[in-house]
C-alpha cells in the first residue's frame, strides 16, 4: 500500500492514495469537483493572462500570448504529440506542451507560469 496516512480530529487514521492538498481537508459534504483519475476531488484550474485578465480557452490564444512574449515554435522537435516553444536558439528556456488541449494538465500551466511569472497565473475558475 502506497500513499499517505492521515489522522483526523477524532484520531481515526485513513490512507490517501495519490494525495493532493484538497484530499487532506476532511469535508462532511461531498466535493463538487469531480477531479481526475489520479487526483479525485481536485479542483479544476484555469490559466490566466494577467495583463488583460484573460482566461486562456484555446491553444491559439495561448500561442498568440506566448508569441507576444518572445516565444517561438521549436521547429526541430522530434515529438509528434507535443509542441515545443523556445525563447531563442541559444536559450535554455523550453516549453513542451501537448498538441491536444484536452491533454493540457496543471503541470503544463505551472511550467508556463514559472517561465513567465509576470504574465500568467493559475487560478480557480471561480476567482
């Protein structure tokens, strides 16, 4: 058995497999977020372009915003299911994103945010 053992306020222990921050919060009502297969109950996230407060809904919007920030498509990519962006041929900065937006995960969003701190943010969809 792998996972994290957590004690609740009454001293009862439970095993959490594939833990997320939300899974440690004990709630009496069922969660309204379906989560994913690997993170049940996880809240959905959206990528926001901060200068215009725009939620990125499509890959075309994301590619346009990245191009405005100096990112270009990496034309020598050997990956068929991913698109890669780089800042310049000599730069170590590289973004590798799935071609299919449905495969776009939270770690792709955070990778974009980390490399463009002043321009992107990951938020709850309700914020």
